[in-house]
C-alpha cells in the first residue's frame, strides 16, 4: 500500500474539506476548518458536480463552485409529488406546507417527504430531495489529504478512529 501523503484530490484519497453551501442566497450547510467534512474521493460520497470541480485541488486550495441541479440533487420530478387523502394523516401531525415527514415504504425503508400543498380533501407530499431543482453554490477549502486504507477503499467510507 502507498502510504505517501497525496499532493492533490484524486481517486481513493481521503479529503478533509471545509465548505459553505449557499442556495437562493441562504447558507444551508457549513463545515468549518476545525470540523471539516471527511470523505473518500471517487466513491460517490458527495454530489457529482462538486466532486468533479475539486479533483486536482491541493491542501490549502480554495474554490467557488456552482453546481446546476442535474449535477447536484437532480431536477424536480413531478412523479415524486403524491396526493394522499387527508384522512390518512394522524391528528397530531401539523398539516402545514414545508413540514417534513419521516415515512417508510412497503419494505420498511425510510423515506422523507415534505408537505407541498394542503386542501380540504388531500395533502400533497413531495418526495423529491429538498435541494432538487436548486442551483448550489459552494465555497470550498481543502484542509488535508491522506491515502485511503484498503478497508476504506473497499467500503467507500472513511474509518474514523
């Protein structure tokens, strides 16, 4: 195994990256220099549009990156908007637009939906990712790089000690 410290962001490199994500002029996420996000490059751990823009960056490099919806969380899919009869909702759930719900599909897999519309008979649930259809603006800084170990490469996940 090559234990030499990588000099740039590349396949199978563990990246420590500070970033700020802004959407519609509002800060949505931020990882600062003291607590950066840590991931293995090239293993689909971050959205494709951001991953392609940081490849080749070195420790200390900064970059402003704009990611269009197709390279981020996708476009809004109309088929992900589903009307559910109001009577199927328990009384303790606030039926207001923007409320996020944690649900399970028929196999018990977790799903997240946002209430998109409310009327007298139905509640429209939006199963699109909350950032779908949005242009994402990232300010990134590469804080550190190291080679991924074989177990990390196999799983695609960083092993934090």
